[in-house]
C-alpha cells in the first residue's frame, strides 16, 4: 500500500455547483412565469397536441430552411405573429409553424429581437376564426 494516500479531486464540488446552477435556472423560470404566466401554457398537454398537429400539417419540414427532420425534439412549434400573452393568438393553429431548432433559435429569435416580426408587419392577420 502506498503512503501517499488519495489525492483530493481538483474538481471537488462540481456536484454542488451543478445543484446550485439547477436552482438558479429553476428560480429564473419561476420569476419568468410570475412576470409572464402564459409561459406555463407551453407545458400543457393542450400545447403538446397543438404542436404535434402543426408538425404533422407541415410534414416535419422547417418552414424557413426546408429541412425535413424526423427527430421531433429538434423541431419547434413557432408562433408566426408573436402572441405576447394573447390566448387567442397563442392557441390559433394558423399562427403556429414548424421550424427546426436552428432556424428558431438563431434566425427567428434574431428577427424578433430586431423587431422584424410584429403584428403590424403582417396586419396581425393569421386567419383568426
């Protein structure tokens, strides 16, 4: 047996850091939901059914770049006209399109931040009932 014994890990505490980070994200999510309660709608079975119907309607094809994706976890149900908490716009199937995660997270989000996507640009007309 060696006299050196065990050296402590240089990465000691990574478990605790991960737990702290998890709590930070959980707290952030709670704050966001308190400010915008509609964020909870994305966690409902109703949203999952709507998203699935849109993916099927759009044939699992990104409406921006045309990529066909068989892994549905890489597809996003994206609101064409930002709903900004309006339940009618949120649940309107005609206002939801299939985007690949890349287009949604890069292109669409950048457009929204730049103000390129707004209801006045499309007259807010997405075929409301």
